[in-house]
């Protein structure tokens, strides 16, 4: 990886090759594959120093013994397409920068394509907000990206910003039609990289982006997210009652069925909680709990049916 220093003066090479097991590399150069003559700036110009760049490759083409020294004849390839040392060290940073540039193009195209009414000023501000968030993630010292934890943090941060733009679109869709199947809690959390300092992005993102938090669409999403949190707390209570069995299982089953009605989002969340909390303990459910469990699954299926093609 370092510079390779040689000489065109054979006597100088043999002068350095003293001692037991001495070896000399005899390198054949050409019009393209050749080193830089440093004799004119060297403190020892008589050594006729030729310097070759890092990442020079060498191919052995023969060996012989001369004056008790092993001489290895080689052909070299400077490979001018190879990057510099800085390029090699900065490969991971380039990965992040390229990813951020691609995600920024995607995000801008997404934002520009929105057909929601009355958002021209907000759209323009969002475009100016997103660009620096991506750029900051690819602007640190190359060595930082060679740390696995940092590399993961930066790549996750870039994906989070891109997903945040998608979540803003879902927020607008929910504001126009609150019957649309949108997981308000997930969307609300997904927007946070745009308006709340967190992780690496806190070096650029400002807390409380008022242009976003002041939007009626944002307030509606926030309210629905809070409602879903309350619903989730109830769901967990009812699921626990199912696990208890007996009369509690009846109460839990009926409660879950009531929450499922008319809400695909609730149905999805309940099925998720069932998979996490009930399915691993199915063998321990009593008969009444199993009956209620089947009723809950049937209700979830009915809620999902209108949305299935």
C-alpha cells in the first residue's frame, strides 16, 4: 500500500543487498508502466531513485543468483485505474454518499409528484429540509465509516430519512381520507427524523419543525397515533385476559372482537399481539379461551376481507 522505492543504478542495488539471504528485485518497466525519477530532488542524486505508486502489482518472471544475491526478475503493472490510498480508505464513505445521493433523487421525485392541494409552500420547504439531512450523512471523516457501528448508523439514518418522506405522503393521504388504511402510529414515528433531533441527524435537524407540526394533517395524524396507543394498551389487557382463561377469557375475547370491527389496522395489530403473546402458549389455554381465540381470529378475518383482492 505504500510507495515503492527503486534505483536504476545496479551497483547501488547490490550495495544495499548485503548480508545473508539478500534479495534484489529486478523490475522490467515500459513506456506506460514506469516510475517517477526523484534524483533531481533527492539528497542523494547518485542513487538514481525511481519511485512507484501504491497498489503497484508485481509478477515474477524468473530468478537467478548473481554475486551471491538472489535476483528475482519481475514485470510490474501500475494499474492506473486503481484508486489512491484515500480512495481505498474511503470506500465505505463512498458507499454511504452514493446511497444518500440516490435516496435524495428518489425522495425529491416522490415529493414533486404529490397532488395534494394547498401544500406548495410546505413542499418547497420539505425539499430544502431533506437535502442537508442526506448530505450530512456522507460528510464525515472517512475513518468514521470504517467503524461497523458508525457505518450501520449512517446507512440506517439515510434509510430513515427516505422513509420519513414516504410517511409524510401517507400523512397527507390520511388527512384527505381518514378511512384509508394507514397505520397512524407507525407513520407518526416514521416522520420524526424530519422534525426531531435523534441519533446522527441531530447535527443537522432542528427540533420542532413548526411548518410540519403546525399542519392540520400532522395534528390529525398525531391524534390518531395517540388513539392507537390507547387502543394497543386495551388490546394487551384483553390478550392477557385470554391467557388467564375462564370468564376473563370471555371478556378478553369480546373486547378484542369489538376493537377489530371496522378497523383493519386494529385487526393487524391484534393478530400481531396474538402471534407474540398467545400462540407460544396455545397448549396452556383452557377450552373457553380456545373458543374465544377462534372467535377473535374470525373477527380479524372479517375485518380484512373487504381489503383483500
